[in-house]
């Protein structure tokens, strides 16, 4: 794979990171789309996550990191630096649709504009968030409240004509789910367009974690989501272990694997039951609820509680400074 990239793109810098078992490929910003497309097309790599960072304090710019996994499980990171004087980059979404939401998130939180993105609207930040204010920049003060701006509520895009109706749903729902505002456009039961606005409960956890002690951030990671609390805690722990070049013991890895599998099982059963609810298959809802309860009882017997993490915090209430996004 390394030789393929070097042959196709001889001007790229390729280095191997043995600690994280990853290949890191640094490319010029304007070469991001073709490099990612070659990796996905020729090596069947799958985009796992994409993120951006503010590295100006380190004498660099803004970092862009597209993390792929190969069929054999090896990780490949395609990386580029964006000039702070010109915070734009060519959108990878044009050749790799999986990057769609990630690049919109980077635009919202860091102010990096993906040129040529098919849907450049806001994603995480809502319409009343002030323009030019980007919460993940290092010079953003997360302890201060942000004044909101009046905004117009535009009509649903791309759907018009005789008999077309717009049906709003949410953001407050009857069930205990994350708030989401959905707007359907269509005629009768035929839906032409759906616009979803999520992130109503975005709390700025990333900003709250900056500069905090490892134990403190671990509690924040556990509380990102109750249903996948252990998954977030393990992911954070693995990141710290990779940075510190620490390999956990076999016993620790086995315990993690068992608990992660318990968390996966009860969540997947619950999701299958929710799918049945959406299709009005009540028998599946009831049976799924019974199985989920039994699996959560297994969690309690193995780990002490029905959820597989969420220890009591020694820090008191975990409030995020400032106003939530």
C-alpha cells in the first residue's frame, strides 16, 4: 500500500507509526481528494472518521486527518495542513460521500471551508449561532456565554410544486430520544425530501476537555452517551495508551472485550426492537424489550450496574463551562 501511494504520488511524504499500527500520509491540501479517492478505490479502504485540529500554537496551521481502515484492519491516516491565512480546502466529499458530515462539522467548529462541498450549510451550529465564532479554535473562550443572533427559518430546499406539503416533526418528541427537527416535503405519502437538524444537545465536551487531567476527561468521555458509555471510555483510554506508548495487560484487554461485547449486545437488541416499533410490529417490540432487560441484568451481575460504565464522579456535577452549543 505504501509503495502504491509513493508510486502514484511521489511528492507525498509517507511515514509509518508503529505505536498506533498506522501508516501516516502527509499530502498538500489540494491533493486531499485524489489521495483519498485512490486509497478508497484501489485499496478498498473505508473512511472511519475525519477530524480537524487547531495547531497554530505549535507553529503549524489547521490539521485535517482522514482516517481509513484497510480490509486487513491496518489504519491509514491521510493528513494535511491548512494555512490559517486561507482557511479553505478542497472537499473530499466530491469523490468520497462518506466525508459529507465530517467536513461540514469542521467548517462549523474550526471555520475551515470545504470548497466544492455539495451541501455547505451548517450542521452542528444552528442558525442563531454568531457567524465567525468557531468553538474548537484555541482562541475561543468556552467559559463565556455566546450571544445568539436572530435568524430566518427558510423553507425546505429542493421541493416545490402543486400539492407539495412541508411536514415538521420535532425537535421535541414523545419518546426519550435526542431532540431532532425533521422536515418532510412531499405529496401525500410520497416523500421527496427530508431535512434533519440534529445536535440540539451538543455540549461542547471537546472544549471542556482541553487542558484537563486524564481522569477528569475519562469521566467526561463516559458521559457522552449512556448507552455507549464504555465504548467512549475505552476509545479514550486507547488514545492515551497510544500517546504514552503503553500496552495494557492481557487481563485488562480481556475484561474490556467482555464488557464491550455486553454493551454491544443489549444495544443491538434494543435497536432491533426500535426498528420493530417503527414498523408497528408490536410483538417484536415486546420481545426485544424482554431480551434487552435480561441482558442488562447480566450487565449488573458482571459489572455492578445495568449500564457498563458511568462511575460516580469525584468532581461533583460535570458541568461544561459556558453556554452549550
